[in-house]
């Protein structure tokens, strides 16, 4: 019997700093992922709400791209959309996890100089 992990693989690596240092090294946006509003062969779009008062995150867009060409995560401050990219090979697993009714959070961090970004999509059991 196989089990599905409740945390999706990070689309662009991992962050090597503690939360205490985030304000000095960049910005962190946290989104409570809501319902899916659009499903396409190449991705999905979800509504959401900012985790903290005054937060800018309002939506999540996931795009599946050819393996080997996975771009970094982005955040559009105008629309409040976190945009994650996953390789096509991860499509079935990501789709299955996101269609469940579990609690989902998406974290997006961008460095103070804007050159680096990291994102995590966490799904609780």
C-alpha cells in the first residue's frame, strides 16, 4: 500500500534561513488556499485569502511545464497571485492532493534584492 505525502515537493528548492531573519532577507506571503476556480490541461487556479491581516496573497496559480524547464515561483503583487510551476510528471500527484478537502497553505518568499524566490505548498492531513 502506497501513501501520498501531505507536503508537495518544493518547486524551486528550499529556504536556508529561519523565520526570524526573513524580514531582513526578503518578504514572505502566506496564502490560505481556497476553492479551485479553473482547471486546465496545463494547470489550475485557486482562490484564497491572506493568512495574516494586511497580507497581499489572494490566489494561487499552478502551471505544469515540460520536465527540465521548471521556472522559479513568482508573486504578482498587483493581483495577489502566487504562481507555482511543477514538472508535467508531477501533474497527477499535485492534482490529486489539491482536489482534496484538506487545509492547504502556500508560502512564497522573495529575497530583498528580488533575485531569489522560494515557495512551499503544504497540505495538512
